[in-house]
């Protein structure tokens, strides 16, 4: 489960931004007993969160920063900042801007890891992996590597990992000579069989899902294969039916599941109606795909970031999904971005579950903050969306 994510200098974000999934302390948790999970390490982690913001505010950039970080683990290619992803203001003020990423999460081996990565236009500037035994303990460094002030490479690790000179050379490859084309150090450690590095790489590649729907999704063969076992699971239908409770079954087309699958409905008189998915409404087609990710959260303990969910989730459907996610026992997390201010509801969410993203009109830079940053907002206040629309809670499209 994700504990926090920090990043800097990505697209419209040019200052350190933090997104946390830690539940609050105190009496407020008693109001929302289903909204969080207690871990053995002392972390109380939220099951869901919503990110609200105006058009072009930076919501997609936030999720894309996670996508980009994950891609470095998936492709295992050369690691360097990509100019379109670097903040424009940083490029103007700094000839060699550095992008920073930091993740803290609880992996499948029940250990809590803190992973840091800093990169520039050439390659890695700094990379570090630590783990935490419990919330109150100090972090223990697994390895640390990077370039010093003179541009020379270094790598060090704790003795428990039996790091030898040959391992140092493998971790850094030929960078001492070429100074280019270096992949993630953690990926090299994982290839050596280091258990902590393996756990982190597995979490990044198989647990973290920063997702958005694309027009070519229906033709994505790789995605179809990865989703097939879920679409064939009876529990999937339970989720998919949230979009329309007249749906009573599906006939899965294994070659083209996202277009040729038959949706079966039953009316009050017992009559059955069959329709090909590609002929159904846009909302049904898109939720057919998003229901796969909700399944991953609840039944496979994945961490899903869903971009632009308000194309699919109206407020009623959103309540159903969040109630389902919060009501089930699991170690997954569901975070989605939206333009719909009706999600600003303190009867459904804790303040820590509501985030805002806004863009400064003069500097064209984005900022992320939580509703919990406003202590004057009380749970007895029922019309949070009105405060937001009036600009009381920060930037809106009407500023």
C-alpha cells in the first residue's frame, strides 16, 4: 500500500509536491472505520482518495509522473529526464534541472520501503533504497548510489547485503568509463537477487497502476491478455453491474473482449436483451474497463490511480464504487481524479482523502494540497464544494 509519494520538477509542477495516503490520528477515524487499513507496522492507510481540480490544472501531470517513474522500472532502459516532462520554468532558470521522485510504500513482503530517485538530462544523479521496520523506527539503508560533486560515480550498501567490489561494478556497470546509458541501480540489484530490491521492483511493476483510458485501448492485445483472468472471474460481474443493475451477465469474447463481448440485460418482465459492448453507451463501455481496475484494488490489493474518472463515474456511481472499495476487506487503494466538485463530501471522505490540484495563472505552475491543510474546515460543514467554487479552498477555474 502507498504511504506517500513526493515529486518535483515534472511537467507543470516545479516545487516539491506530496501526496499522502496516511489516515489521520484522533477521534475522526471512528467516524470512518471502513476508510482505512491498520498495518502491523503502525501505519493506518487510506483505501481511497479523490483529486479535484479544474481543466489543465495538473491532475493528469500528477498521475503521469507516476506513470513515468513506473516506466523506468518496466523498460529498464537508460534513465534520464525527458525534456517534455521537465518543468518549463526550471529549464529557463537552470541549465541542468533535476527531477526528483520519492515513494514510501508497504510491499507484499510486509516491509515498508522508501525509494528515492533523482535524474537529470544525462542519467541518474542519486538513487537510494531504505526500509523501515515500523512507524517509529529509523530507516535502514539498503543501498545508495549516484554522482558526487565531481561527477564521479559511487555506490555503497549495508554489510548485511554482502556487497563486494564486483557487485559495486555490476551495480554501476560501465558508467565509470562511459558515463552514459545507465539503468536503475535497483534493477541491477534485483538481478543479483537482492530480496529488498526484488520486492520494490515487483511492487512498482505489478502493484502500482497509474491508469487512463485511451482510444486505442480496445486494440491493446497486451492489456487484453493481462485482463482476461479478471473478466472471466464471477466477482467481476458484481462490480460491472454497478453501472447498470439491469445487467445480469456477459458473454466474453476472448479475441476482442473490449468490443465484441455481449452484454446481457433483463427487464422487470423477465425479458432478456443482448447487445455487443461496442454498441452500448460510452459510459458502459468505459466502466467495463475501469471495473477491471476496481477488481484489482479489492481482490488483488493493487494501488490504482485512475485519471479522468468523471467521464465514467457520475456522483451516484462514484458513491457505489467508493462504498464498495471502503466496505471490503483488502490492502488495495483506489485514487481517482475528477472535475466534479460534488465529490467534495465529508460524509463519504475524511479530509485527508480529498486533494486539490490547481495551476497558478501567472507562472503556469501546478500545486497540490489536501483539504486537511485547512483546519478551519470542520466535518459539520456540509457544502465543501461551495467553499471550493468561491475560491475559499484555493484556486479554481473562476479565479
